C-alpha cells in the first residue's frame, strides 16, 4: 500500500528585508533540503500576482515536498532548523497534507506523485496541481490567452483557494487550486467554454515542452492563510 504523501507550504513575507531573504532561499535552501530523511522530491517555488499574472509576487513563496510517509513529513516540520528560519522570517504559513489520487505527465523529467491507496470517503475537497514548461516561441501567445481561459475560475463558488506558483517566472509555471468538491472542479474543467477552448489550443499548438496534471485529497492542514484556514478539518 502506497504511503507516500505530499505537502505544500505557502509562506507570506511583509518587509523588504524578508522578501529579499526569501528570494535568496530559492537558491540557498537546496543545501539543506537535499539531505532531509524521507524526502523523495521537492521544489522551491515563487509565485505570481493575483489572477495568474506572470509578474512575480515577491511576498509569497511556496515549498512542495513529496515524502515516504506522513511520519517523515511530521519530523521535518517539527524539528527542522530550516523550517524554524522560514517561520521567523514570514508573517504567515499554511501547509496542506495531500494524498495523490491521480497524476499524469512529468516534472523535470520525473514522475514524483504515486496514487495513495488509503483515501477517505468523508473528505469531499480536492486539490489540483498543474505544471508546465512553455515553449519559448509560444510564451507571448500563452500569456495573452491566460486571462480569457481563467475567467470562469473566479465565478466558481466552489473554488476555495488558488495561487500561481513556479520555479522560473514566465516559462516554468504551475497552478495550485483547492476545491469544495469534485463537482465544483468538473464544472470549471469540463463545462466552461473558455477552459475547454484552452485545452483545445494546447493540443493544437503543442505549446508545452513538458506538462504534469495531478489531483490530490487534502486531509490535514497546519497554519492559516489571510487569517483563516481554507479547509477546516
């Protein structure tokens, strides 16, 4: 039975000094993360401005981690000196524990997510991570089309939280979204004409070098975002 779980942590920073520190940790945190016991895969991520704007949001950074099991994740968050440094510098932190339901594609040549065999029937919420490396020749066309394709997202009452994240601004982008239930997600993914058209354009133009699509069951959280927890477990 697969015990692998993933965690996604968001950090918010206010002062210029701490924003500069957070930007620097996109490079310097690797030295610590490479040696964490039980950590299979990780990505240090910046974020974009609201509305999937390609311009960086210097106040928000994220850390995606894939673990052997929940115990390894707990040990890291409870004992890591790196985590303590992030907490001291940031004004808010929010961590979601996730069990993978389905994953297709690759991230930096890897297939990091393994479907979990022990999913709860009492948790309706669903989390989605999509990630892509956009071909250089399509960058302008892709970002020009994004506002239209995302318009139905903001009209969906079932969207609990979303943020654009990524390793490299403009060309290597990901989105994280948290939904009330499967029905809310399906309404956006399969019933909005704008999103359906975006999928068609993706297939027609083949504008990604690499892409990954994954769905998760969120089952635990630590901290808050904007003063509240998007999901109350």
